[in-house]
């Protein structure tokens, strides 16, 4: 073998699901000049211990919808099942584990059949050593053959151990040490040591009339079961990842589970909601606390986290119900082998005669249990992971030892449990396999250094200087601060071929309408992309931005939302998708809530996400939760604009105008100078002043913080214009209303061809404030002709109603606006913003002499929150019956 072959060879050690998926991705990513060797003595590929069973009664413990091998194609396994196993298979069904093993193997087979892909070699042999050689490795096999390799991936998993077995049992053939490779006797009672998922499957297989299956475990607990239909995960408590110590974590989790049960009736959503933060929680514990967790909490975690399929639970319950399953608390104290049976004594004195003792204790996670790892530890290539579990690895799977990080030596699966804790289920394995294959592929193509990443771990294909500037700009965007576009421009200056920064500039320029250069930014992004090997996320982002900017609203929105579903941690894309102070968003109402709530699986208790979720909670009138989330976000990041926005709404909607105004004024003083769209926070403060019926304070704030001399762009319409119209409709400010200066400063298209229904509502309100019925009619006609149902069904009648108000046709205005108020939610924005239309309706009703109807609207509002303004208006309506002025 020549040295050139070694330069083009990758060796993957271990052909279970993890190793097979790594090999699949490598075969697909590399060209035919490369060779991928998958080495494992097992006769099968893609099975490992988890999927090597041939018993179709052994089911996965995750529904089919969660078992796709590909992170960006969640329905892949389901489609495969319907094509190769059962056409009627449903997403919530649990597939046989043997079928999943065939699925994983088929992926590698299919990938290796394409002639342009890397060549696959499947070697059925043991790897006994790996040693550095030159810039690569020498992999020594058990038969003495030595393979030169450029990169090595360890995917060996953990082996079952029998350290617990007394000497008399350890040497007896009736000890079934590895039940997936050794048969259980057909006759006689059996004893299974351990009560986890392995026991569950083996007890079902071993059950037969006349046999008793004895189960011995220290805790005498078995895995819980899944319940269908499932309840969506409940996000973890804010700040859980910042707790100090295991005791505080235990207390917080106990409260989290209790409150989840109270709100949903089930504990499962609480456990499922912890998934995005599990690794952070584990890493946050000291080594001593990790060991305490292993000794006292791990079993409880496992039986609740790794659950049985409902049908598996039914089968096990049937065995127990028939009296053929007996559970014992304790462990084995002694064994006396006799020709007829193994006579086992438990530590409570119970004596059993069994045909076999079956090891169901699960794999041993220490280096000492694996001869290859033991040898690699002696040479320094690997070292124990935290708490002695597995081997130490970096976040991207690189093995931490004596080798430099530029040498591609990586691991996947249970070997990484010490660093991640949860590292054995398919959702974790598929991400690891993809990421590790990507690192190896880049290394083989000459990219030695790790690429920089954004704050959420997403790769940035650029240099570190440009990445630093990009991340600073992204941070300002997430905090709702000025300087975002300037920061992205600086990133492009540091790397003119920085595709992500160019695409971000194009998207933000389009969404904000702040510059006319988004087309050139998009062209620059595509030009740079031709010469860069981009990450999947970067490619998806560029495609989504391109579709968003070059197609109609519905198609563009769908493209960006699809990108968010595939890459939920792309916070920049999420920021555009969710309606906020800065963006109109691509969803509204329950759609927005569903989108934001679904992101909890990816963000956990991240401060920025907490601010986004707080706004959703206030919109759902869950004030206490919104306040808790906003307060937490601000405790981590005091400049969090989203949290400030949510909290401002909580103060307003709960009628806490004095406290809300004082808090907002202080925040505006301290943080406002840096805030992007700062006028909206001033609008909130003015709204408190308006609700207190302090018109002079409103006038002063307008002149100081909301006049066109200090506010520009769309905000002069959304904040300044709407405040003036609301002040007029509530009878608070009727003389010398400076509407003309606002209209002069407004973006022209917002008054003639607004980009969204939300923009159209505010444009119409400004035209009404200026008394321009002709412009309102033109805008209404444009909206009525639109293909967008929001324009056609909401904006057009709103314009008609406002024309009636301008022309003082009060009964006509009342009839039209009553219908509009009932259908405004699709316009987007907040209830507080849309309330300006309700204020207009109240005014029209009063002017029409329909005092009882006006009073009813004000009564409904006053029942929700206190307001001196609304109380005065209510008194005027009741007293005069004609006007709220």
C-alpha cells in the first residue's frame, strides 16, 4: 500500500448506528478518490447493541417521527418505513428496533452505490490500537494488518460489564454476559440483573408458560411508558442553567415537574422540555456533583427520560399479570453452580434456582472496560471524560488528549457521555454523526482550523476577525440596539466574501426598508458563495433570503419559515420571522405563539429566547409568566429590548401605569440611547401617560422623543402618527395636532402601497389623522384589489370606516369599524397597537349618540385594566350621551 492511499483514507471504528451514520455522511461528502473504511467485528452493519435484535416485538422507545437519521429531514425514517416496511405506518407509531437497524444499514448501502462518492470498505475485524504517524494515523487490526489513515473516528460505544458477578458465576457459561450476542436458554427460570429497557425487551422474549423471569435491581424501578397523544414539552424554568450545585438543581426540577403536572396533568412534558439544556445542566455540575448524581439520581432520570413504547408496556404488564415476572429489590450476594441450576442467593436472603443469569445492567462507561480505549489512554491519545465516564471530547466531537486539534481524531455516541450526559439516543447521535463527518471532510480538504461560530453554535464560513464583527452585530440585533447594519458592513469589510454577512445585510435592508442597497448585498452574497464551501445552514439561509427578496410575500415568508424549522437556532432568521418591535414578522396570533413555543426545544433558558417567549405570554394574557420571563432575561442581559418590550406590555395591560411609566423612563434614560426603534419604548411611556389622562405629559414626550425631528422611517408612522390619532380619538389632544409634519416624514410607500397589513393599518390611521379622505379611498381600493386576504378583508374595510370618520358619517363608521375590530388579529403587531381602531370606534359610537354601545366597550376595557382616561370617557358617555370629548 502506498502512502497516497493513507492520505485519502478515513477509518471509522465501530459499525453500530453512530459509526454507520458517520460513514454514510463521509461516503456522500467525499469524492471517489477517498476511501472510508468501517471496521467492526460484528457480522452486521448499522445495528450495534441497540438494534441487533431479531425479535420484532422489541420496539424503539421513540416514535417514528423522532427517529430520522438526518437532522434536516425529520420525516426521512417515516417515508422509509412506508416504502420498505408498512405503507400505513403513522408518525406516532413505534417501529421494531430490528427494522431501524435495517434502515441505518440501507442508508450506507445506498450512499456507497453512487460511483462518484467515496469508496466504502467494510472490514469485520477488531481495532487493537491507533497510533499517530506523520500527519495521520496507523490503525492496527486484530489480525495484524495495519491501515494508514488521514482521519479516525471512534464509534465503539460502551461494552456490557460483569464486574458485579461473583467469581463462581463469572466463569460459568450460564452467565449470559451479552444477551444480544448470547442466547437465553429455552427452558427453566431465569434471573435478569438490572431493570432497564434491556430487561424489558429480554423479559418479553424470554417469557413462556411455566417459566418465571426474576428481575433483580437495587431500586426495583422499571422505565416509565410513553402516553399518546403526547403533550408538548414545557420549557425549562428561566435561569435553570445558571444554578449553582446539584441540590439547587434538584429543588428547581422538583418544582418544575410539580407545576407542569398541575398545568398539564402529566410529568412527561417537564422532562421532555429539559432536552435542550440537559448538556448545559450536566456541564454546570462540579465533578463531585456529577458523581453524586450518578449515585443518587441517574436511575430516576433514566426511567423517566428513556421510556417504553405503549405496546411494550402492555406486553410487559401481561407477563407480570400472568404471574411470570417477579421483581426483587437488591443484588446478588452469592451463587452456587450445580449441574441442574444456578442457585442464587440475594442480599435479602432470597434463594432462587435458575437456568441462567442474564446481564441487563447496561454498558460500562469507563475506559477500563474497553481494551482499545485502555491502550489509547496509556499513550495519551484519550483521557477519561468528566466523572470518569467515556472519553473527554470537545463540543465538535474532537477527542481531547495529546494530539493537536488540527489532527482529525473524533468520537460519537456513548463515548461522549462524560461531556454531554445524554449521548445515546438517535436525536443526539444523528447530529453528532453529521457534525463529525463535516469536520473530517473539511480536514481532508485542507481546512485544519475550526471555523468560527455565532453565539448559538452555527458555523460562520469566514475569518475570525469578520466573525467577531458579525457576532457583535448579531448581538446588537438580539438586544434591539442600533448599529446592526454598520456592524455587518464592518464584517464584510473584514472579509469581502463573507456570504452570511452579505445575505444578512440584504435581508435586514429589505425588511427594514432602511436602505436601497439590499439588491447589491444579495448579488454580493451569491458571488461570494460560488467560491466558498458553505455550511448547510449558510446555504439554506442564502436560499431562503433569495426567495424572500425575489418572490411574492407568501412564497418568501414560507421559505424563511422553512429555514427556521430546519435551523431553529438561526436567531437572525427567527428575529425576522417573529413579529417584534423591529420586524413585522411572518406570522400572527396563534401562529406566532406556536412558532415561538416550538423554539423552546432549541433555546432552553437562553435570555434572548426568554424575552421572545415573554412577549408571547403577555399576548396570551399570562401576565405572571410573562413578567417572570422578562425579569429573568433582563437579569442576564439588562439591554434586552425584547424583554423590555414584553414587560412594558405587562405593565400596560394590567393597568400598572404609574409603576410602568417610572420603570420605562429609567430604562429609556439608561439604555434608550443605544436602543434601536427607541421611539417605540417612548410610545409605550406616552401610552401610560395617556391612560393616566395626563395630556400635558403626552405633549412633552411627543416633542422630546416622538416628533419627526428625532424619529424617522416607519416608526414615525407606527409610533408618532398612531399616538396623535389616539390622542385625538380619546379627546385628549385636539388642538394644534402636528399631523402634517409626521406625514411629511413618513415613508411614501407606507401611505400608498404599504408592504404589510400592519403597515397599512398605521398608514390609514395617519391619513385619517390628516383628514385625507381621498388618500384613504385610494389606499382602500388598492387593499380591496390585493390578493392578500388581510388587505382585502381587514385593511380595505378599515379604510372605508376611517373615511366615514373623516367625513363625520358616524353611523356608517360604527357599522364598518365594528366588523374591523372583531377581525384585526391578522394585521399583526400587539393588542395595544391595534387598540387605536377600538378607540376610533368608541369615538364614533359616542358621536353617533350610541352611548350604551360606547359605554359597553369602555366597561369591557376597564374590567381588564385601570385607566383614568377610560374612566373619564365612561363618565362623559354616561353623563351626556353624546361625546367622549
